[in-house]
């Protein structure tokens, strides 16, 4: 679907949904329900159900992984205006703003705007670009008021989620349509950014519910230290819907269109649409099955670079069953097909221009209860892809409850980062492009590029020693093999991607929450890490000059204070610190963000949000001459649920 027709399609979808809203014979409208914005108790937080660790519902306190949950209430009280800003709330993630639209989001090192070792899902749909094995954050958006929770796992999740879940998994889960009934209007007006959203939910028959939304967001250019504009401002329009019948059937979809500024040429045009269906059923014997199918279309027209159209079709099936009382088995499989079409530009391209990409997988995990307080989990996934064939992804986990409300766990895992089109198919010509019949290039993908691999050991403890205190800590040690390098072409000019480096990361993650008083909660956490790489003998890697390897701080931490003033008023303050980045060099910074919120009356909330309160500006990522700076900003947000 051409990008010029995608947002008009959204308008047609919105018009259709508006027609449904006006048809009382077919749709029963229910009164608006205000979200429960009260803080969960620490016991309730410990028992919140998560699904990302074992692909089945389990209490956070029982999950044998380094997992942090961002609740919808956390996002509201932080005043976050985008998904990357909301992800700053996770102490086990490193989030750096690059410019007005780009972010470097990662866990456990290898930070880059083109980070390729993190898997991100939105309601079960993988938001992954096979061009570079990463996420274009400039097109990932939801109505943040509709987010139920974000599950953030640092560490490998490849056995259940597949290749690219090497350093972590981010699972963004929105509320069911039954939980978003009635109307919502929300707008944020800030110094450099503005957005607005409208959403409406109602009933469909006896046990069905729906919601439909439309959203507009825009951001002005950021500035460099010299005052020059980055020319990275953007605006985006998005619309979508979700329907749920009972507890077992969900259909949802989105459509978006955006313009992204870039220097000295036409704007980048991005557009897309997706449609997902999921059916779940629990059988009489207690077993359950889930079938999910989605289609995802993305289009990115980047002048003087490339124009890509990608259609992805994904089918996943999983079954969970208890065997002999002590075994809880989850198994399944899936197939994904990506039809990728790239119109190459003069600067670089991809050969072949059109390619069908496929991923097929089978997985199984058995959780064995050895004693009431001791469990072992063994899992294996086999995933097949175009470039490297079958990859074997095993994991072994042990969980022990030495006393109530405490968990000691450990794991050994193997994960891979499969080749992307950049690794294998990139072609950057030089002039003249052909000499004596031989193509000449500056940089090219390596035809023999293999998967990067990681072997990871983790040891963690999670505890709640009292009703007012909970904490979690994890030690990790990861060894990487066959990391990407940029090697001189032995047979001519230019350079090619090869696997000629190894890596080692080790560190500790920790976070805690303290209910200091009935109206006051303190939470905080951070990471201390060491990230290192070594070249194999004979490597002449050029990526040190081009920055392909990434830049990571040795430490980062945050502290959040949430205080209920009374009379419907709230005060939230976040203090965060990030250590210096070595390459390219970025100074350490400390930032304070604050929010004052007032529930004026039932259904109407006003927030004043201040960012970077005590520092006029700071940089978070990039080379000194061109990097943008994160400036002090003030915004007003109003949310109305009539």
C-alpha cells in the first residue's frame, strides 16, 4: 500500500468505527469507567501477572529472570510522552536520546541507535526491521493511557522468543478493550513537543467490547551545542482499534503515516499498517492453547538512501499443559514470512533488491517441580532462517524459594543474533561503480556473515522482607562470539562485514521499592557493568573509526519519589544519572524530571511536567560536532474521561 494512501485509509477506518458508534441496534454503549489510578501495594506488585519469562501467566515474584514491570500508573505519574521515554522507568534498560526522533535503547551493553540485540513486542507483534535486526523507534507508538504494563527482561529470552532476544525482551501490553470503555481525550502541549489522542470504547453484543482511537504527535528540531538545528523534527498521525470477545478472542490493528525531517533533502516518509488476530482457549483438563496470526506492512522512503516496503506475515501456535502433576510444559512453533522490496538509492542499496525472508521455529520448555520450593526449567528452541539455517537456542534455569516472599534463581542460556540484510546484502557503490567488469564498493555485506552468539550466566535474588520493602538484584556474565567487524576487502577497494571479534560483559543490576509512608513511595535502581570487545588474530577492523561497535557507560542509576499530597494532588520526582560514554565521548550527566498532577474532578486530570529541571541542556549520545542536546522543557498535559 503506498504511503500516500495509508493515512486516508486510517480516516476511512475511523469513519467506519464512528458509524458503529452511532448504531445502537448493533452496539451497546456503556458508561465511561475511570481507571483505578491508586498505587498497587508492594504485595500486589509482587503478585502482578507477567507472561514474558515463560510464555504463560505467572506471578512476578515467581519469575526466574531479571524482569522489571512498568505499570500504566508508572507511565502516567512519570509524564512520559513516548514509548522510549516510558522505557526510561526500567532501571535495567539504558535509554539515550540521540535527537528529536532517534533513541538508543538497550540492555547490558552494545548501545546504539541501531541496537540489534533486543527484541521488542507490542501486543504480541514483533516490531523488528530485518534491515538491521533492530527497531525504528520513530514509528513505534501507542496511546500511553491504554498501556497496561511493559515487561522488561534484561538477559536472553531466545529459547521462547527466538533470535535477537540476546540481551533482553521488551513486551508492551495494552489493556483489553473491556478495560477502556467510554471516551478519553488527552493532549500534551510542551516547549518542543505536542500530541493529542482521542479514544472511545463500547460493547459489541453480550460479551464483546471494542475501542477505537486516533492520535497526532509532533516534535520540533533539537539543537547542537553550537545552536545549529538537527533537522530531525517530525510529525505522525496514527489510528487503530481493538476488539475482544470474552477472554479468548482478540482482533486489533493500527495504521500510521509520518514525515521525518532530515538535513539538505526531502523529508523521510514512513507509513504502515498492521492487523492481528489472537484466539486463546482453556480446556477441561486445564491445558490451554493460543493461536496468533498477524500481518504488518511498513514503508520507509529515505531520499538519497533507499525506499523499502516490507510485508510480514506471522503465525504462532503454543500449547501449555500439566503432565504428571510436577511438569508444566509449554511448547509450540511458528512461521514468519517477510516480503522485502528495496528501491536502491545512489548512496547505498541492498542486493538483491527484492527478497523473501523466512523464519521457522519449534520450541518446548518444561518446568519441573522438584519440591514445593524448588523448580527447574529446561527449554530448547530451534529456529531456521534464510541466511544461516537452523540455530539451536537452549536454556536451563533453577528457582529456589528459601523462605516465603523470596526467590533465588540462576540460569545458563545460549542466544544468537541472526544476520540482517545490512550484514549480508548491503552495497555502497563508489565511482566508477564498475571497473573491468568488477563492481566497486565502499562497504558491502559479507556473503559468509554468520550469526553472532552469546553464552550467558545469571544469578539473581528477589525478596520482600517486609510489607514496605521489596528488592531485586542480578549478577550477569555474557560471552559473545563472532561479533560484527568491518574488514578491508582483500581483493580490491572497500570493506566488508565479517565476524572477527569477541565480547565480554559482566555486571550487576539492582532495584528496590520502599513504601516510606502511606502516601509516599520511593523506588530506585541501576546497573554497574563492564563491556569489552577483542579482535581475532588477523582482524583489521575499521569499525573503531566508524562507531559500529557502540558506546556504553560503566554505570547508570535512578531514584523516583511518588508522593500523594492530598485533595487529588500528586508530586513525582525522578533523579537519574548516566556515566560517561567512551566512544564517541559523551560526558556523564545527572537529570531531574518532575511532575505535579491534580485530579480536578472525577474524570479530569491536569499535569505539569518539567524535564531536565536543573540543567539547561545535556547530550546523551553522539559525536561532539553533530550530537543533539536534551534541553530543559516544560509541558502541560490534560486527560479527560467524560
